[in-house]
C-alpha cells in the first residue's frame, strides 16, 4: 500500500463521514492510515473545525502520531491541532473535570471538591500504598465489618474490585447506588440460567454426563464448607446432569451485608482520595460520567458533531456510555477488531464490539430512562470491514485463524460456530510468500530458542523482505521473542547475555526484584533496625564469602567504610537523598535506578508511610512481582523479547512464540479474589468468616461461589485472542517453542513439532550495534505528550513565497532515507543530488530515521517529547545529527532549533562520551547550519508555554 492510494474499503470509510459506522479493522489493515484520512476529510468540510471532531485513542503516543498524520492531509497546521480533542478517554475526562467538574462529587453525596490542584495518580504502586493506608484506617473505624476483613487475606484486593466497578459504571452514593448500579451487583439470573443449562446438557447424545456434572465431581475437594452446605450427592444428582433447581439454589444468596460492606469501602475511598487531593484513571471517568449525566446544559455545550473511537475493542462499558453522552449527533464511528481484544485485566469489554448493536440500544435506553440524554437515532448502522492486510503473508493470515478455534485446555469446549459466524478473513498484500511456520520442542527450551535464532541469522532457510522489496538474510533486529508471561523472557535474556547473543527485554519489569531496589532495601533495613538481612545483602554485594558474612554478623564488626557510609545516610533528611547516595555508591545511574527512585519518592511523598512502612512496601513488591515499565533500549540490531500484551500494534519479520507450555500459556489458574464481581452472577464472596459453626471460629469456603464458578465457562477466548495477536505480529516467519510439557495450543495447532537437541555457540559483540537514540522513563498515561513540531510556531511558515510544498519535501526525504540505506535509487532533482553528495562524503556509521524519546519532568509530571531524526552520523569521537530542510530561505531556523535541540539532548544521553553536534542541511544550496541547542530548562519552558496556548 502506498501512502497515497487507499484501497476500495479504506476509501469507503474515508468518504463515509456521516452516520453510525462500525468498522472491523483486522490486524495490519491500515487502520491508522484510514482513520486519520477520514478525520482529515471531515475537517476539510467548510462548516467543520477540529474542535467539532472527537477522536479517541488509547495511548498518548497514538494521539500524537495521529495528529502528525492528519496535519499532512488537511489545511490545518499543528498549531490548530494543539488543543484539538484527539486524545485518550482519560485526558478527555481530565479536561471536562478541570473546566466543569469541580462539584461532581456532590452528585455522589461527597462534600469535597475536585480542584485545580487535584493530582492524577498514575502509578499503581503508589496508589496501592495509598489504598493500604486508607483500608487500614477504615477497618479500625468500622468494627461492624470485622468478619469481612477476617475473611480477606489481603484487603488491598478491594482496590481492584472498586476499579472494576468504576469501569462498569457502578458508583456509590451516600445511602445507596447511583442510578441502576445495584442491579449489576445483584446479577442477572436469566442470563446465568442460560449458561447453566448449556453447561448442564448431557453430552454425546445423552450418553455422557454433562460437563457441569463432571466438573462438580471436584465439589468439596480441599474445601471447608459451613455445616449447612449441601453434600456432594445433593449437588450432583444421580443422572447425567445436575438437578435443575441447583441453578436458583446456588444463585439466590443473601448478599445485603456484602453489598453494604463494598458500598461503604467504595464511598469512603472516594472521599479519602478527594481529601488527599488525588484521583485515579477510573475516578476521572466516574466523575466525568456523573457530570455529563446530571448537567444537561453542559452536555449540550460540550457535545461533538463527530465522534471517532479507535481500538474500540479495548474500551470499557463506561467509555462506551461516555461516547454516547459526548455525541451531539449520530455521526459516530467506532473502529476495532474483536480478535485483538486482550486487555480484560484493564477492564476492556470485547462485547462492546461483538454486541455493538445490542449494547448501543441498551445503553441508550439506560441513559434515557429518566431524561433524554441521547436524542439521535440508533439506526441505520453501516458496517465496513477492512480486509486487505499489509503486514503478513497469506499463509500466516490463514494459519492465524486456527488460533481462534483451538482449545486452550483439555476441558475447553470451543464454540467454533460462533467464531466462524463473526470471523472476517484477511487477504494479504505481500509481494512474497516466503513463509516458514514451525514448532520446536526441547528439554532445554531457552537454549533451543537461542540456537534457532542463530540458525535464522546464519542459515539459508530464512529470508525477509528488504526496503527495496527484494529478499535478504535476516538480522537479529528482525526477530522478536514473545511470551505469555514475563518470567521466561527474563530468564532467556540472562542466557543470551552469557553467550553474547544481542537481546533486550522491552516492557514492564519486576521493579523491586532489581539489584537497585534490593540494595536500597538493604540499606533502609540497616538504617531502620541495623538488620542482619540488610548487612548480609551489602556484604555479599561487596564480595564477602558466606563464612565471612556469618562472622561479621555475629561480631557486628562491619567494615569501616560501610559503617561510615551508614552514618552519612543517617545524616540525610530525605528518602530521595538516601536512594541517590546508595545508587551513586554502586554506580547505578540508568533507567532502572531512575524508576526505582521515582517510585519510592512518589510513595513517600503521597502517603504518611514511615521508613519501616516503606521497607514493608518494597518487600510486598518483591513478593508479588509488581511490575513497572522500564525501557532500556534494544539496540539497532538486537533480538527483542517482550510479552504478547506489550507487542500489540507492532510487527516483526520473524516471531518466535516461546514458552508454549502447560501452566504457562494459558497461565495456571491462581486463587481468585475473596470478594469479586462477574457478569452475570454479580457481587460474590468466595470465603466467609464464622464464629458460630461448631463453636470454632474459622474462615470457610462458600459452597455457592464454588458451584457458580463451575457453571460459568473459563475465559479461554481471550487466551485464544492472545495467541492470534502473537501470530499476526509476524510478517514472514513464525516459530513456536515448547519445553518438556507442551500446552494444548501447540498440540492442537496444525504444525508439526520437531524435537531438537540444541547446540549453541558463543558469538562476538562486535557484529552488533547496541546503541539507539532511545532514552526512556515511564511515560505518563495522562493528558500530556508532545512532538518537536508542537513546540514550533506555525506563523514562522506563513506568508513564505515560492515554497515548494510538503510533497516535494517528502520526496527528498524519501530519497535521502533510501540512499543512506544503500538502496539503488537515482536523484530526481538538484536537491536530491545535494543529498547524494553529502552522504557520499560521510565516512562513519549512518543511522537513518531514528525514533527519539526525551522524557522531561515538569512540575512533578512526566512529559515525553518524541520525534524522528533524519540522519545520525556515528563517528568514534563524535555524533553528528543532521536534519534535511528543503526551504528556500532560513525564515524558520529559530523554530528548527527547537526540533534539533530535542534530538541533541537524546543523543547526549545515549552517547555520553562523544561530542554531539546538530545541524540543518539546506538541500537547495548544500549549506549546512549548525545550531546551538536550547537547554533542558528552556525546552521545559516551551512545553509549559505550549500547554497554556
């Protein structure tokens, strides 16, 4: 697909600007290209401006990318789009509350207000610490709920329940539940009964017992029920199915006290958060929804003429309803792919796409039950299916469909008929059908994966498509290893480091299991109680043997330098000062240390936790494996390792899907939360405390919860969708790998599994380039993200005579990229000849079209400026950044200075030991102008100023 030629169905969507549209945009079908063209087409209408069109994305980076693309296809410049509503649901709700929502809590009978200084808590670890502080106080002041707390092994799990209910649209008022919230908590017996009957149907034409009766064969196993619980024969019955009245018997349970407990915790936590002057993402949406429901005049004022929602399969129920409240007309377009809905743990609801028409009608009816809030008609709905795939070969696309149909476990009963009914097959636009799909199995799976990587990059059996369309030998950077969970990838990275194979892990890490966090914890323990556990860690880090450590712990005659360091730490007044001094002692100054410091400092600043409390906070993080995003850069030619969730939206020539083992993919089921919410059974309690039964106080299992759980199918559909997403990341080749116990997926997929005895050889590092222009810290998921262009004034480009237009500039840049990459291209203009001569004169390594990410901290908020550098010239002693400009004058040089300053500071971080220069190459004259970079503080000022204008 070229940038200028939409296919027939893409063009249909681009031209279909008015009315309700449901778009099935399969993997690799050019969704972003089409959505941004459609947006540009809408705002090109004479009576429509960017302020009239809401475009919702699910990340700030996606919003920034869409703005860049739209600017290139319409009459507006980046300045006009600075405040355009192209944003996430969270930032949209933030804007609504900031301007109109100060009194929103009063609608839930909370006196506190949302103020201009109310903080957004984005870090789950920080909020977890705040919630623990809250729930500790709540339990102390509410003795009437002691029995519930005795049943909870970890009261902090209630935070997950609160966030889930908020995403569902269930909110508490002081004396009850907002609107129809309690209906959700009670559940829907009719819907449950349909599940029950399907599960209770005898199999094999009535000759084999029902799946439900089979599952209830484990009823009571390793359980301790209250004496009044029914015995196993009463639950299972004596025939091929369980008694029909079991459905109502199990479903109907007295839950008044349970709902009161959850209500009071929920309402009290909302109040606590507001009094502490913070909100989380779920509460942003909660209060924005309430304001839009209650303030009819405001809703009319802020309504948009056009609403477009990208990645609709990732939306929650409340987000669907928010979209309806914000739509002033029926010009609504939702774009998604049910096959790629993999974020239910973040409260995404695939039924928003799968049951779009049904939900649309039901949500409109609910919103209009006491006042007409949605006045537009819900029909007709135009469905458009994007089916031309620009990523993968046809063989991969055809194979990926099997992922949606194969069972995930021996007891998994796949409804293939329902899947086939809604499955839209994709058609490849690939130039080459050079595909290998294979599977390997080895008792040494990690070694087998690395050996396969070596085979791919050195052997003759694999080829990938080059920039010029020809086939070439794969490189390390063409390969990604995907896993369902993080542990295997972490271990694989260690094995790769031992043999010198270039590999980097991308995505979340277990932050408190890093060396940085463990050493900080050790010194905090020493400062707090002079604990042996702390001394043992720092002595081991210093190289002492176990016998020597035992002796020092017994005598407390610690090394003089360590005692002196402890006293220096004692003199420091802040936790941040302690952390910085510890990291400086051990030479930790990279992204991991920065994130550990930022997280610990945030927890300390946001809570009243003591040093001892913080020690226990870190200990819990180690125990639970709490993750946090830390990106360390994969290098320009390194294998990337990441989870399937982290790779959504990306693509690679070669995908290795590893750890396809039982209990790993799907993960083995752990214990569910004690108190949980699930459709259609509502709010339930898995364990209960009783001091009356048999005169023995005890936490008992709830037999009803166990039966209900067995009546509902396990959510394997999402595991199948994860498998589908992993396969469709591949352009040319897919390799599955398993260890001793392959999972059901690999057994059922139509691929032959080869048992291998791997041989792995050490390789040298000199063949790889481990540097990239990527310096990252955790990026705010809130409303702020920038590109260098958002910092530039558009009026510097206005009124310029004899300009040659963006199309000419694009051609020159495309030529420059192709020529620097060694492709066989000839210059077609004087400007391109200038570029050719310039590149021919360079004798260092060339990095072309490099992505850059510059994190800034502004008023305590993390803001990232991201962009693309035209050319980086890497020399042994210096780095030259070059940006091509086709301008005929130097009228915009001051604005270009801002752009190149961003690139300069990123390069300075990546190459700290080399001199950095940044310059503009004016392609018309061949003149090269070096710029004096703005300081980091000056860039911060520009970002702040941009946020005000």
